[in-house]
C-alpha cells in the first residue's frame, strides 16, 4: 500500500513538474513576444521622429520662401 501511494505521489509530482515547465516556457515565449513588440515600437517611434524632422525642415523652407 505505501509503495503504491509513493509511486502515485511520484507520478503526480512528475506531472506537476511537467506542467510547470510548460507554464515557464509559455511565460518565456510571451516575454519574447513582448520584447519583439517593444523593439518594433522603438523602431516606429524613430521613424515618426524622422518624419517630424522632415516636416519641420519643409515648414522652415516654406517660411523662408514666403
């Protein structure tokens, strides 16, 4: 009886560890996705900044022409 219960408990612990490993992998994957999104956001902000600078330069040129 005790051996059977120990074996059953060992299987349950093994299953719990496997489930935790899957959960950790999902968290790591989600963090990777967030990191990629942050990189893309940073890139987009840089592009917007460059576009604003171009518009400012164009506005300055137009003011000088008037």
